[in-house]
């Protein structure tokens, strides 16, 4: 996002934004994905008074302005957020499953790295490039990971699939030719209850040959 656009966003400090709001700790274990929110997210627990602010987010190359509460997560904005123009964001590929940073169903990319959207505050995503599973394809042309998942039938119920696809794409961004062991480690933050892991690993290996 250009510097000029950043300056147009909200520049209020976290402490001022959360004035009157109780503090707590937001933590999760994401391996090897980046843990979002860092120490800033530790200030956002519900209190008697919740401040609101209008923030600007860049999602899949499109700019949105959304009014949020301090405690609103990026996942909530993606799925249920409404732009100030009145348009629903309606990006439901990232799934609300565990809501505690454990399963990876809500994985998105922030500045090219995989993160749990349920663990990142929307206000912390300002000035960053957010990519959801809906933003991976180029028009009708699927991302290599998406193509490989279809080729290897790397899904069963499909509920966890968007998170795996985004995590896989982020992995290949950092390591274009991973070994099978590196793929297993790279996707260890995602859970498939149907047990399609061997097909998923094969799909990522196939996609890596196209990257």
C-alpha cells in the first residue's frame, strides 16, 4: 500500500484506541506460520467500554474501509464485515472453526506469510497486504496449489481445504522447492480431520514443480 494511503488510515495509538477497555492476552502456537498480533494484540480483551474506529484494509488487492471495535478480529471482518459504502466483504473462504489459533482453518496471507485470521486483530492488519484463498487465482486461472489439490483429490469434506491451500501457497513463497519433510513441517499448523494429509503433501510437491 502506498505511503500516502497509509497516512490516510487511522494513526491512533493502541492505548488511546482501547482507553477504558480491559487488557488481556491473545496467544497461539502456529508452526511454522507467523504468529500475528505480536505484543500489540495483548491489549484487546472485551471491557465495559469498547472503542470504535474506521480502518482501511487492503484485501486481495482491493481497498476497504470498515468500522470495527477494538476486539474485532481479521477473520470477523473478512467473513462478516461491511464496507463503509455498504458493501459486504463476504470473503468466507477462511473458516471459523476452533477460534483459538489451533486448526489453521482461517489461514490467510499477510504480507506473503501465513497467519491465523482468528488471532489477528483487524486494526493490526492496516497497511499490510492481505490475501485470502479467494485472491489466489488469476481470473479463471487457478493458482498452481489449487490446480494440484484438484489433481490429487487432496480434500474430503473440504472444510479445512482453504486454509491448507493458503498455507501451502505461503510455504512455496518462502521455499519454492521444499522436501516432503519440509512440507510436513510447513503445514503442521493446519489440521485435517478427514486425514487427507498424504494427498495434500503430494499436491504441494506437484505445485512446487510449477513454481
